[in-house]
C-alpha cells in the first residue's frame, strides 16, 4: 500500500531525527543492552506468525499472559520484543515457561529495533508476521508505516492514551490515520474515545485490562524462598517497592523515619531500575544506615537492616513477607507502579498521589484497600498505623478477590480478536 508523498516526507523527517539522536541513544545506560539487536543485523529473527511488542517489564507480563491463553491446537511462531533489559528478562522467562507448558509454540525473544524507518522496514520484512500486536501505549511510526506498506494488520491491545499524548498525535492527524491500526482494544471508555478521536471510531473497542487476569489471589501455601536465606521467619518487614529516581530523596527520608521509629524492623528497598542500586548504596551509607545488598546475603542479617535489592524477580516474595508496603512511582508525578501485587498477597499498600498509570484500578483506592497519601509524611504515618495494626491477610485477599473477579476476562477478549486477524492473513 502506498502511503503518499506527504506521509513519506514526514517519515523521512522522523528518520532524520533518529539519525541525529542515535549517537546519544547508543550511549544510553538503559539502551546499551542489546544494542546490536536494535540495529536489526542479518538473522535478527526468523519468520513468525505474530509479533508482540512489550515496551518494558509490565507490558512483558501482559505478553506472557497472552501466551497462557494460546489454544492448544495452534502451532504458531511468536516473536516477543521489548525495549528494556527488564522486559527481555521477563520475556525470556515467558519463553522458558512456554517451552514447558506450550511446547507447540515456537517463541522467539529479541530486543525491539530502533524505530528508524529503514531499520524497521528490514525487521518487518525479515519477520513477515501475519499480524503485529502493540501493548498499552505504544504507537511506533516506523513499524506501523512498514506494516501498512506491506498490508500487515496492527492491533493495539490493552490500549491506553492520556490527553497529553492525544494532543501530540493530533498535531499530525493525517499522518497517523494513514497508518491506523486494524483494531484498538482500550481499557476504558475514556481511552477508547481518545483513540477514536485520532483514528476514527471504526475498530475501536473497550476491554477489561489484561493485568487483572494476571493477578492471582489465594493463600500462599508454598514455602517462600526468602525465608531462612534472606529473612528469618516472622521478621517485621517494611517493603518499599519499585522506587523511582525522582522520589529518592523522599524515600531516603522515609527510611530514616522508619529506622528511628522502628529500629528492629527490617526494610526491603527495591529500586525500580537496577542502575540506581549503586547510588542508593552510597546514599544509605552516607546516612549511616545499616545496609546490605541482597546479592551479598548468605544468611539472614540482623533485624533492622536495610536490604537493598539488586536482584530481579523477588519483589512478590518480599510482599508476601511484609507487614507494611509502600509502592513507588507515586511520590513524584510519575504515574505510579503496580499496587495490585501486594494486594494479591493480602497486604494493603500505601502510595502517594500519583497513580494515573493505574487509574484503571483506582477502585481499590476508593474502597480503602490501597491508601493514597498526600506526601511522604502521610506515607510514613500510614505505614506506622499498619505496622501497629495490620489487617489480616486473608481478609484483604478475600475483599480484593471479590473486586477483581468482576474485572477479569480481557485476555480472552483480545485473543479472540487476534484469531480474527490471523484468519484474515
């Protein structure tokens, strides 16, 4: 399909912007991982029926959930890509799981290419997918233009779009409408209306959020691997999860306050991005707080230690053991991080006021299952209240389970849509 002269001119300008930015991007700490794959070398991928793009770790779990719902009678090759190292780590785990549980699927994992138009065209030609799936908020002009030229349908699943993003897209509406997705399944009526404003109403639907399907609520009967190795059984513990760079000064003050008020309570500190671990170690040592790296622990440290987590994949286990939980990304205007995971473990988390990335789950805040506090002082006060008298985990799990069941089923909805696209191909 020809996109027209004006579109190609804008795409050329977009490619020029990439060429200018490339030297900076190539040196970026987060993008240096998988750099060779981002440039789409020869043999970057073999052909696949479906290409699913998951920006980072959160979206990668959505892709994994889609694999879980793949029917047993379909032998498909599926390419999973991500922009970040953490996303790739999740996708590699999903691939290993599929090898055991869905052996009829051939799952490939690669870093997502730079969206430079000539690189993306080469990637699409190499994969030749029957359909491409973009998860959540991603609209990539290079990829979508290449797919449009080759008549490959693109679907946006679990879609969300904020007003600011919509305003940016509407600066060049014709450009986007020429490469509109074949379908968009958005997680709220508001998000669906924003996509419709950009692409038109045809093919735009609402759905339940896939993230609700990936939340498992139940009593934890299996032995927690952290007990006896990282923490002694029944150690009083506060978990500070998914802490972002922009809120580090507030969280450092929170750690100081907790240590002063509860010197025998251990603190598990989980930076959202691993490259911040070294700086966190310096800050904690500078504040003369007892800190140990999770990777250095061979036996449980003394109660009251600050455990700085420098390994990936154990946050859920820490939530299970916590008496009180703070979830980051919420004390600065960052949109929040996943506060449903501690709820599934029977813990009522405390957050700040920034949670627009999880507005779809705001009902748990309205129903006082999650506590949103105005500032770090409010967070500290609420954590102290919970430490003194926490709700019973089984009561919290039951409340959350009832609320959750009414909102599940999104994965099946998008899988039905995916089969329609594959049948077209």
